[in-house]
C-alpha cells in the first residue's frame, strides 16, 4: 500500500528495507493509537495517504541537510518517515507531551533508527543548538510557534512548514524575515502544500 501511494503521488520509490520499516511503524502506531490518541486518522489507508505520503514528499525534497529538528513531532510525522527515508540525516524528534514522547522512543527503538527523542519543549534544548532544517506539521498554535522554530534554524537553513493554501499567506506574514517559497513536490500533497522559509 505504501509503494502504491508513493507511485500515485509521483514520489520516488523507497528501497524494500525502508518500506518494511514504515510498515512496522504503521503497525506500532495503529496499536498505540487504539489506547491513546496519537492521530485522528485511524485507518491504515488514511494514515498512509495523509501522513506517510506527505512526510516522504518532504524527505525527498530536502537538500544539503545533515541535521533536522521535527518541532512538535506528535506521532512522529514527518520526523520518523524522514529518518527512515533519509538515514544520513541526524533527526531530533521534539515532543513535550510525555505519552507521545514515550511512543516516539518506542518507535525509534523498534525501527532501529538513529533519531533522538527530546521529551520536552523545544525551548529547553540548549540555546546554541540549531539545525539545517526544522519541520512543523499540525503543530498547535502554529503562528505562535513559528518564531521559536525559526530560532532553531541555522544559517544557512530552512524551516519546512506543512500548510493549506488558505493558511499559507498568514504563515508568510507571521515570519517576514524568512525567504519563503514552496518546496516543489511532483504533485499536489493530500493535505495541502509544503512551504520552505530559508535563512
């Protein structure tokens, strides 16, 4: 199903090992989601269509990125699929909610990823720590969180934000210091667009 969804949206196929890791991640997510609310999308096809496809689309557009912070990682999107598809990137998953952070640690362990889980607010990371890329997807109070995320973007670096067409202008206006553009994906993402703010 994952390979079919990637083909549907014109994305490059992943190698079989990566597909296996994403399948294991899906199994774990569905199991945990039956006990605590990690994502509102609960069916396998829906998670692939909305979450996996968008995350892989982001992973395949990132260039010159060695370190990445997934700001408010939640259930691990897009950070965990990026860690799977781009193992050369050092991924940090930041999640302040303890139950979700516990799930992320279990996912990292089960999938044998090199990603790091920061179980706390991004503000509690060392002040000097910045990243080549910071991702934001479905973060609560996104407009308020933008400056915090931007402060973690190194120079040069990018802030990659998942957005709808209707919200894109508000995001650009909220962070005028960023050089905004769309990360070009082969086709329209299921949930909207992927904005890139360069520093």
